[in-house]
């Protein structure tokens, strides 16, 4: 009986708790009577307000678009297209070579006694460079001269015999056979004397090799064999190397497709060649084209050229690499603009032209040669027109521009940089004072 009561009580408590939860959930989710209408009315008013705001914004935008174009002008830098003569160039990288290179070697065997110059010195043609021990060759010369004197005396005696035997054979005191033998001996002695003279000349030549002179005007390098060393004939090592640098050559290679133009313009006269240094912004060295190779390099498809420079100031030095510009001709009355003004668009190369009302016209052009920061406009531009050289990325057809002054911009940037540096310096000084 008690157990049934407990079960009934438990069921009543559980049922009451579940009923309370259900009532609470229903009361929270119960719909309000006028909430839908209120929400609908509020949404309509919100939509109306939004439309009003949008309309106002569009009105303001149209007003701004209509009356604020001058305030929306894009600041740009411009340049004027000019008409001038422009050279037609072929550019390449060249290597400076000595006009003449001489490796001085010894033609006799002997001890090097003295070098008559200093390393890196300029020498003249015919100036003495080295002296080799000449005593063995002087002795050989004396020996050859002595042999010549001996054989010459014998020849003199044989000639006298020939003269005497000629008289005797006429008187038939001696036979013709004896006379012919004496005459043959005299002729042989004469040949021996001639050989002795040649030996003397050869000894003199060998002796002259002991004194080595410069064969060209040039500049000597380092001495490769010092005094006191034994020099051997046909030794592979040179005593010194002389480079002739006045004049001097510059060799360079250009693509083979330029060969026909080069040959055509060479027929009209010498072609000018300029050589510039990457680290030197001064005037270039000027020379003339002196050599065109007789074959195209198959491995690279280039033709080798050589230019000759007087090099009076000796700015060119053997082994240097220089930027070479070969001038083929001069294009007169070419329209030129800065290279940065030329832009590439969907339809090709184009320029942003500034019209009189300071609005932009995008114009397609044909660009010719470009050199030293300037481009030749072959078609599509007239001299005197203004082109945008900086600020093109914010422009389009019909855009309005505000032309800036490049000089003032540079001064403003420099002043801002000085002001910023001054502020940083002042802040650092205050920090040091505070510490």
C-alpha cells in the first residue's frame, strides 16, 4: 500500500514539472496581436527612409560629379614632344684590346745582365730594354773574323799564282792542265772567303741579339725574368710584354641581321663608334669602325667588329669592358618624347595626350628607336603636343588633369625629407637629454 502511494506521488511531481516546462515554452513563443502589423509598418518606413537616403546620396553624387570635376583632376607630369635629329645606333658590349701586343723573347742563350726600364713604363720604338752577356758571342765574332783574314790571305796568294801561270802557259813553259788546277784552287779559295764573310755577318747578328730593343711604342708590363737568370734560346717564357695603347682597338659583336645595314653604310664612308664606361658619366671616347670579320660565328649568330680609337687621354685600357654604340646614320626631324611616356595598352603602344582643355586623349602610336631615355614616335604624334610622362595609371579617356611642376615637386620632396630628418634628429636629441 505504501509502495503504491510513493509511486503515485512521484508520478504527480514529474507530471507537474513537465507541464510547467511546456507552459513556460508556450508563453515565450506566443505571437502578439499587432506585432506583424507593427513590423510591416516599420519595414515600410525603413524601406522608404532607405530610398530617401539613396536618393539623397545619388543627388549629392550627381551634384558632386557635375560641379566637382576640377577638384577631382589627376595631378600629372607632362613633357612636350620635340622634333630633332636622332642617330640610328647599334649598341653592344665591347672589349678593349691593345693595338699591338709584343712578347719580347731572347734569340740567344746567355745570362740576363740588365733591364733598362721600370715595370709599367712607357717605351719608344728602338729604346733598349735588356742586355744579355755578350762575351761568348764577341769571341765567336773574333774567331770568324780571323778565319776570314786567313782565307783572304790564301786567296790573294792563289790569285797571284793564277796570274803568273797565265803568262807561263802563253809561253808554253807550263802545261794547260797545271794552269787549270791553279785557277780551280783560286776559285775554291774565293768561295771559302765568301763563306767566312757570311760567318762574320752571322756572328755580328748573333751579337746584336744580346741587346734587345723595343720594336713598338707602347707600355711594358711586369718583368717576367729578373737580372742574373740564364736565358735559353727558344725558351717559352717571355721577358716582358709590350702593349701599344695609342691607338687602341675595341672589339664587339652584333647580331648578324645588322650586317647588311653595316656594309651599306660603310660604303658611304667611315662609321663613328662611341665607347662609354659604366662607372663614368663623362663624354664617350670616339673612334671609327676599322674591321668587319669575314665570317659569322655560327654558335652565336653574331659578326665580330673592331673599332679603332686614338686614345690620346688613355681612358681606354686593354682588357676593359665598355658600352659600344655604332652610329649607322642620322634620322632628321624625328618626333621625340621621354621613354616613360610610352605605355602599353590592350591595342598596343599608346600615349596620353593632354588637350587644350586639360583633358586626356589616349592615342595609339608607332614607336621607333629608343636611346638614352628618349623614344622616337614614328607615327601618331606631332611636335609640340603635350604627353603625360608620370601619373598615367589614374587616367582614362576624357580624364581631367592637373599639370604639376617637376622642379617644385622635387624641391617639395627634398624639403619634406629635410624636415623629417630634422624631426628625427630633434627627437633623438631629446631622448639623449632625457637619458
